């Protein structure tokens, strides 16, 4: 049997294992080891597991992941996430749809602290949804804005999934963060515009709240110095060149812990919760990365990526058409698979194809993350939608899906703009000398 056929059987076997509800990281590792063993011998295959595991655990780039997770957990427990929402509401809550606008702003701010879309959606769902429903917002707009805003946790840097992509693609993670800034701002702006259009067409969907005067706004800012300080340290420290990504994450985690203690929110139960969440999420992410590395090594020795590149190139399709087809593919994958899984399963095939067409790995990373991000609110699954449904069990799933469509359209338009005009992602890294 030729190596490409073995690769196809390995891919099929991996999906069978996933269908049997074996964790994705383990499924990829098993398929990779068996395939590698058939082609290169079992001794080499089993040693591959050890070398990839040691490489991932010893990686300084990946060490930032548990630090970001700890920081996000402490920020949630200490109430810093609610502070972000209060700031946004103080400035825009008096407008029609103001609470929904504040939710998007809160999601962007918490995403910069947390780096996880699911965590952002779950946290803001608990903080913002009761307020919107209490003020008679239509449930579709209320839940849709949180589900869509939650996806900003993946795109607004620093982001855990950007760290993983940079590791797999062997790119500088700060370059990824800088490239995501303009697309992230466009995402927030697009969601704002979607809300404005919805409430103009139906003012009852998002009634205006009471105007907050400037003394009250200043008081809210004063009460929220903790989260502003954390964002300044993490985001400002990274982009200002004061800290490395790891240093900024460590210091941000320490600040979040400090405010948890200062606000008397730290108990043995909350500490154990943070440690348990961080340990389980870190283990899951590392398991997926190690499994993906083993699977990628197997696929690499079969030469299948080169065959895929040659086959698609022989079709004579314009590169833009191929990128658009990949965009649709990742919309579908993002609606079915976990975010990280959708990226790492396809990485051995898609990444060489995109790079071979002459596209920047950094630009493709941003497009890829945005496509998977939109997939998280795309029917029939859309993981963020189910997270919000878990928070708001009284709101039917079809109502939540109805509410995400304006944001879905805005997101698709934004991604198409960045596909057609790559400079929207690449101008800032180039201008700052990080390309």
C-alpha cells in the first residue's frame, strides 16, 4: 500500500475514533502512531510520542497558556469581568440597544484578559443577560449579542488559540497579536453596526436605558481600576515592548489574584475551582497539541500535503477562489468541532497549501481564526450558542440562532474584506517591523 493510501486510512481511522467519543487529542495520537509505525517502524513511532510530548511541555511559547487561563479565572471570580461591562454600560447604556453595545464592549475587554471565546460567552452571559432581559430586551437580541460577542475572546489579543497557531506554524506570537488588532477592532465595529441596524428596524428590541452622568461615569471608572490596570499591564506591556508575552501573562495573573484577595473573593473553594479549571483546560489543550504534532509527523512522512498541493494546483483555480473555498470549509468545521480541534486536525494539509500559494502565514492565521470564530455561532451546532442556552435555559435555541444572524452577516463581510484586502491584517505588523 502506498503512503498516501495509508494517510487516507489514518485520517479515516482518526474520525472513527472521534465518532466513538475518544478525545480528539488521543484520537490524533493513536492514528499518528499507528500510521507512523506502519511506515517507519514501531520503535520510531513510540519514541515520537515521547519527543513530541517533551517538546510541547518544554516549550516557552506554550507556557503562556496556563498563565492566561489562571488570569481569566481569577478575573472572573474577582468580578473584574463585571467591571468591564459596567464601564461600557456607563458610556453607551442610555442609547437604544445600549446594553447590547455594552455587552460587545465587555466581551472585547474580557477577551483581552481571558483569551477564550467560550469563557467570554459564559461569563458575559451570567453578567449581561439578566440585565438585558430585566430591561425588556428581545431575547433574540440579548442572547445573540452575547453569543456573537463571545467569539471576540478568540480574536482580541492576547488569545490562547493564537499562541497555539503560532507554535504550530513556527511564527512569532507577538506578530500574530499585532496582526489581529485591526481585524479585532473591525469585529467590534461590525457588531456595533449590526446592533444599531437591529434597533433602528425594531426599537422595541433594545429599549434605551437611563443616561449616566459624568460624575457617575468617573465613579464607575474609579471602581474599575483593577481591570483597567490588568489590561494596561497585559496588552500595553506586550505591545509596548516592556514585557515578553510570558512575563505579561504571569504579571496579569498575579494582578488578578491580588484583586481577588483584595475584594475578599478568594476562598478555598474558589481557589480549588481556579486550579481545577486551569489544570483540566491546560491538560486538554496540551493533549490536543501533542496529538496534533504526532499526527502531523505521520502525515508529513506520507508526502500527502505535497500531493494535496499538487492536486489543487493542477486544477488551475485562482488562489482567491481556493481561499474562499477554505473559508467556507472552516465555517462548517467551526460549527461542528471544538475551535482548537478544527484548526489542528486540518493544519497538516491546509497550511502547506496556503503557504505554497504565496500567502503570509500570519495573514492566513488571522483569516483561519476568524472563520472558525464565526463557525462558533453558525447553525446547526455553534458551540457559543449552546453555551448561552446553558446560561439561559428558558430561551429556546431557535431564538438564539435567530439573534445571531445580524452578527453572522457582519462577520462574514468583515472576513471577506480581510481576504480581499490582506493589508488590513498585515499593515500594522509591517509598519512596526514585525513582519
